[in-house]
C-alpha cells in the first residue's frame, strides 16, 4: 500500500494562486484519503476526501488565498477503503489511517 504525490511540494504566491498535484495509488487495493492543512485560513483543498482505485491517480488542487508569506503543509492521510464504501468522508471516519504523505508549501 503506497500513495505518492507529484509534484511532492507546492510553491504558491502569497497574494493567491493555485497548485495542481496528482495523488497516485501504487498499491493493489483501493484507498480512501483525507487531506489536512496546517493553515485552513489561507488554503482551500479540493477534494478533502476521496477514493483512489488501485494503480490509479486523482487530481488534488490547492488554492491559496491572499495572506502573509509563510511555510505551511498538507498531510494526506490514507487507508485501505472499505469494500462497500460509497461516501469517502464516512469511509475515512470508519478506518484508522495506515499512512500519510506530507506536502510542504511555500508561499512567497
């Protein structure tokens, strides 16, 4: 079970902007994920919860609102998805995270 992020870090203008990333499931089981931010005031993430099929990728978009320059991070927690899960938020709440990937963010 593995999850990778490409690109592995984000750089956005402090005045606002977006950064696009791909989450890739390198394992052989469907994963459910949740994205946590160290700064919910200046960042918006889409999607916050989701599923990634085995061997597949999904898009992750980080939007930076205008604010003071600083270092932040996103943490993508993931776990094997329950077999019958349809709602990623409910499914993530029913499992223990099995791993995480940190995406450092630089706003300058």
